[in-house]
C-alpha cells in the first residue's frame, strides 16, 4: 500500500537527477536522504493538519495540491516570518480562515459579535484593528478546483487578490474581506491587485498562490516564481516539510 | 449528503465513553457545523476523544474521515483532544471543512 507513492516519488526525483542543473541535483540528493529517514506510514509531524508522510509525495509530482499541502507551505512561511521577527507585519492564515469568514458573511442570521464559533475570527479582527499586524494574507479555494491568493492590506486599505491564471477576483471573497475589515477598522478597503507569477500549466496554481503570499510578506526573500521554476519550488517545499518533520520525530536520523 | 443533514438538523448522536471523574462523565451537547451551515448534534462525555465524534460524523455524511477537517476555535482538532481538554462548553460548535484540491481554473 505504501510502496507505490514511495516508488513514484523516487522515480520523479530521478528525472531531476538526470540532466538537471546543480541546484536541482543537490536538492534531490537532500530530499532522498530525508525520505530514507522518514517512515512513510507515520504522521507528518510539526504541522497542525494531521496527515501521513506518504501524502508528501504529491510535492514530487504534478498532482494537484490539497489544503493540507497549502497549509503546510503557509505554515513554513509563518515560521520564516517569526524567525525574521516580521510576524507583526503580516499574519499568514491557513485556508480555513477565508472559508469561515465567507460562511459568517453569507449567514442571513449572522450574529458576528456574539457567536461563539466566530470568536477566533473576531480576535484576529481585534488584533488587526489595534495594529498587532498590518496585513493578513492567505490562500483561498475557488470553483472547487483552483487556488488563489489574497491579502488584506491595512496600509493601502486594499483587499488584494491574485489569480495565477488571470481570473477575476471572486466577489464573495472580496465582499467578505471588505466587510470584515470594515467591521474592525471602520475603514473602507477597496479592491487592489496582488502580484503573482503567470501559470501556464494545469496543476501549479497552489504553488503560485503560496508564492504570491510569500512575495507579499517578504518580497526580497521570495521573488515571484516563474513557470519554469515551479517544480523546483515544489521540491523545496517537500524538503522544508521533511526537515520540520525530522526535527519533530524521535529517532529520525540526518546524514550530513 | 447535504440533503441528509438538512433533513436532520437536530438529530442527536450519543457516543460511548470510558467513565472517569464525575464532571468528566457529564455529557455535553456539541454541534458540528458544515461550511454551508448544516448542523449535526452530538451528545458526548467530556472525557471522550473527539476522534470518535469525527468518525461518527464522517459515517453519518458518508465520507472518509480523512477527507474532512474538524476545527475548534480555528484550530485543527488533534487525535487525543477531548471536550474537556479543549474547555468546550455546552452547545459549543465544531466547524467542518471538506478536503480541497486545486491545480487550475
């Protein structure tokens, strides 16, 4: 049962070893070592979403990425911001934030100020209004098949949305974010653009969306990704998730 | 599956527990709320692992539990979490989201 993802992953990695540049080859060698030390049927440690290590195989493929992968990459970005002391500038949210916000916004019996299940959204809004962070950014799932990026930018008073395939910003998301921002700041946020790389394949929107959020939060460290570098980005994400998993695992071995 | 939930918005589901301290044994009512607002109610003892509730909910809506995300106060519910460990209150709610995958528009 666990053999196929393992075999597919190594086959995919081998395609990079053959004829790829030194950056790819070094990364592949590093990932191979990390995979050799990981138990494929175990849980991926160090991330909020329960998931198995074998589910990480999606990074080393052209498979569509799930909310678990998107959350892992956003979590890595949050850690990076925290390490750099920049978490006060941008609050990175998992995919559930926008989903929950939209469900609150669309509820005709909305009782946002007292509803207990909205408490964590209200707390974030309070922190946003008091300047604990100046922007909030995340990734949202649209049309049941596509990942896009968004940011609530207090400095520019904008709801900024980015679609790697050039689609229009989804009205419901924009209205929900505008409502939430106004509810907490009393200020009107207009629609603005968020920078994002241009996607030309049929499977990489998740990578582009997370990169757009990273570029918004840390533009110097995360330049916009181009189509030719998407596979490398996926492998870097796999390496970084495996490193966190390894640090959290008991008995995990590194060979450097 | 959505219809099934809509048709039984107040149905209660009782889950078994291992008896411990008296207060931990006291059942509370918890509702599971989907992103479209559909609600399923459970009566559960405070020391019962919420993973049992998750399995029961998944069976009820006919989905694999691995494809459903359960959140409390915006955080993913973990394997060993119980109502007691999360300080849940009577009539508290758990949000559920379904697995999402994406690649292109």
